[in-house]
C-alpha cells in the first residue's frame, strides 16, 4: 500500500500555525495513544522550537494500558510534559491544568518579576487529523467551543478559546506532512482513521490490521468475530468474518469490502479491545 494524503487546506493551516507561534507560551501536541510516534507530525517540532512542550496521549482508553505507561515514560525521558487522557472523563481533563502550570513555570515567574499578574497562558493545540483536538478543547473548556467529528478535516481554521481562568487555547486544524518517508506510518494512520478513507484500499488496509492483530493481539478478532485467526491466508479469514457477520453480496458471496469496513470501524471505535499499534523501541 502506498498511502499519501495532503489536501490543499493543510498548506494554509501550516502557514497559519507558523504565523501564530510567536504568540504562544506552550505547544500542547495531541498524539493518538495507539500510535504515538506515527501520529506526531515532525513539522511541529520545527515550528515549536524554543517553546514549552506538552504531549497528550489521547484515546488512552482505547490503547493497551501497559504500552501507554511505556510511552509516557519514553516521552518524559525526551523532556516533554506528558499525560494520558480520555477526553470524555472530567478527572482526566482537570488533571491537565497543573501540568500546564508546571510546563509554563518559567514564563509565569518571568511575568511575576515584571509585575505582570494573572496573564493567561497561551497554548496552541496541535496534532494530526482526527486525533481528538476539538473533543479535548470542548471538554476542557466545559462547552462546545470547537467543532468535532469522527473523521479527519473537521476543523479548517484557527480559533482562540478561553479554556480556563488562566489558560487560553488556539485550536488549529489537523495537520499531516507532505510525504510519509516510511509507508508503515501511513498505514497506521489510515487504520486509525487519520487519513480519508476515500483515498484508501479498504480491503488491503483491513488485511494488514488483521495480520497485525494475529501477531500481537490474537484473541481480539477471535473473540469479536468467532473465527480462527491462526490461518495463514488473511483474505480467507476476512471472508470468514464476512460470513459470520452476514456481510454477503446479492450473489451469495462474502462481501469483503463491507467486512473490511466492519473490522476497521471496530478497531477505530475500540470494540476490538485496547490495542496499540506501536511500542517504544520499535521507532528505528
């Protein structure tokens, strides 16, 4: 699979972020806990150079909890402030404010020495499409301030949001980078729903995911679909899933496309269980 997706609005979004970065105290980068490295845009590191940095591992409730802890330790050792969150849980979101204060302590102390009191921390919320930026902002602000949607490309422009008493957030559009040097990165992003399905071969993508589950979470598909995941031919396994889930064409054949969408939807929604697509130490 050769996966590339960089619609025109992303060029405009990148330019907008570069123009606004001078106004920012802290860059809060959201990464999908199921694929924290693949879901980090390398351009953000360049744009955020010299700024306080924070990583939020979103959708942590859908990722392998043991692997989540490994990633939190890994990012902390790289110098990031980092938290695992499920943006739907108030306690997870409330726990962000003390970390923001800690990350911006140097800026807060500098303001205090200058006699500036209670100036809000200005944070840019950055990340790839469909990583959960708007859901996080709405939960943190306590109101529907940003558009949300379970598909990439919902947020198209920047908007400032008063997120808390001492925090203002700049919501930015989901931003990919023009070319994936490693095709496995594109495949993982596609599996997680960060690339438009319109440009994907859904069947091939689902076969990759089924093979990954077989090698790393063998019970996930077996428990969900009642199939033998040990068979070598994953296309036959997908056909078995189609039959068991009544994805049948009018001619009575297994509908592999419908079954493929079913498998991908089940992974993206967490119905296959808590699954991580990468672990620290695999980044080479």
